[in-house]
C-alpha cells in the first residue's frame, strides 16, 4: 500500500446544486499512516511509531499516553463536521479516545469527546460548550469556524497487553446550508451508468431476535465486509459496535472504526449527488447510506449500484425477504438520503482494489454480460413476452415485483446457456391468482451480480 502523507479532498458542487446565496463547499481532510500522524504532531507523550510505520501506538512499558495534532486550517469556513478514525484495540484491555476542539472567541473551545474505541476506560465525556456540541457523531457549531484540532488519548490495563493504535484521522467539514439548498430537479435528472455490487445478504431481524431492530448500521457494514470477501460474524460485529455511552449500535465513527479492525479503510463522509456516489463504487469503494424520511425515521442501507435507467439499487437489511438489490422510488430515496445530509460510510480496501463490482465499459449503456429488451406487448392484458440475450452461460434469476418491492413471481431461476431467451407472463402471481392492474417492475439478475430492470403495465 502506498503511504500518503496527507490527502485533502475539496468536494465542490456547481451553482445548480446549491442556493444562489453562497454556501461553503464540503471539505474532506484525512491524515493517514503513522508517519503522517507523527509529522503532524504538535506534542506527544509515550507514543511511538508501530514497527510497520502504519500507525502510532504506546511505547513499550507505557499504560497511557497522548497525541495532540497541530491545528488544521480549512480553506472555507464550516459549521458542521464529521469526525472518524481507523485503528485497533485489544478487546476490553485497551483503547483510545479521540477529542476535537475549535477556535472560539479569543482562544479555543474546550476539548470535546468525539468517541472512543474499544475498552470503556473513560467514565464520562464532555460534548458541549457555549458555541456548539458533539451531537452523538456530528459536530454542530452555532457559528462558522475555519480550523479545528484533534487529540488522541491511549490507555491499556497493563503494559503486558497489546497496545491500542491509530492509523487514520478524518474530518469532513460542511456548511449546513448546503443540505437545505440542494437542487432536487438536478439530483433526479442525474442518471449514473449501470453498476452493481454483490454481497451475501444479511437481514438484521434474523441476526438476533432481541437486538435485530436496532442493528441496521452494523448489519449494513457487515454486508460491505462480505462484499470484499472478508469473513465476519454479523452478531459479534453488532455487539462490538454498540456504544455504551449512548446505548446505540449506529454511532457513525464507531461503526467505521469497527470495520477497520477487519483491514479496510473507512471514513464518515457526505454525498450530494448520485453521480458522485457512482464514482466511488466504480473505484472499488462501498457506501453505507444513512437515510430518513420519507422511507424510515432513521436507517442504514448499502448502496448496491444503479440500473440501466440510472435508478439507485440498495441492499436493505430491514427488508427480510426482498432487501437484496431493492429498488426504491428514486424521488423518495433521494429525499431520504440527501435531506439527511447525504451522510455515509465510505469504505475501501487499503489498496482500493475493486471486488465484486462490474462497471460498464466506456461508451456502453451498461454491463455487457447480457441484453434485456422491453417486454411486448406493453401495456398488456392477457400475456406479455420478455426477451433477453446472454453473452455467456451462467446462473440467471428473473423476477416480477410490484412498486412496493414485493416479489410477485419468479419466471426463471437457474443456469442458462448463452444465447437468446424468452419468457412469458400471463399476469398471475406465484399462487396462480390474477395480479391487479398497474405498473410492475421486471428484473433480470445474472451470475456475477449484474442487474437490469424495466417497467411494464398490466391492464385488466
């Protein structure tokens, strides 16, 4: 893995995406690797480079220590910030705590607790001051700041246990006006090219009957790990993720920190367009979306990709039987995500290698493994025919869904040879009952995770 000293990403949006009155652009700052963290240290005590130089840890014999980084100056002011970090800590025997502060009045705010990992060695925390607060996992200021400063405290129960270590600190700074000023007409016109990320689907309610309703966040990230072919016990992952201060399984920086224990690189970020998210998927990244109304009061889903029509596809752990490759109404999902700030877990393998992603070649409408044609006749009454052509032999699934995502019938499921295939539907569900008049979705999924979806209309 190539070590990068400091990565600064300035994510700017065109005037069409924000209100005419200027809002400051999103800014993402990442300090990665032990060498880089050490280079940006303002002061440190009993903290040293790890042997591989990828992280900082306690020196031999020390049971506590700290690191204070130099203040960071942002090019543009901000009033919100998303902190996150990657590191490791041994079970209940050690951990680290991340703190942040901001310029305030003629000096600095007090140090605020952004979170800790893993052993709960800090009996209390400070999250508020007169100018703002850490609202569980997001810094909210009632003024615009232009700088911030990180500090990290390390502890372990004895010098004999493995030291906790930290390898990455991330700060995603934003202007709250950007969220309230998005142009939804532009968002809905944004139609990214087809792409699909396959994984082993996990239904959160099946993982554990007691906590299943609360673990959408760790379940989504467990699916992300599985999409990288990383073995994970979803129940243990959920239990490790639970934050004892808040009693929550979905505290954003804690979830990506837990993922980093499995060898991935994760940060808490924001997205303001579907096209931007698609670019991350194409580069081998994974995205866990924090969504709200009108779909949920608060929920996490994995962004699986986009159809040939540019509609987003998700793996939704709350939909026990239909959550894999689910297609919500684009307008509803856009508001559910972007109204909530477009907050997401952005996760890569350390070498950013894609796994399980099929991106279309330049100039093509979508993946080349098959062609799915519009059904005919359409609209139809008695029956309609679907036609598709496979470029190679493989496992195929062909389903009909209603607009609520309920599977009406499966017309094909199994291995099929390359070549032209036709399927006929007489407008009946899996039990043989006549389906009601209305609009339906048909979906073809082939081996390798590639998906195409179309619409048809049944008229009785």
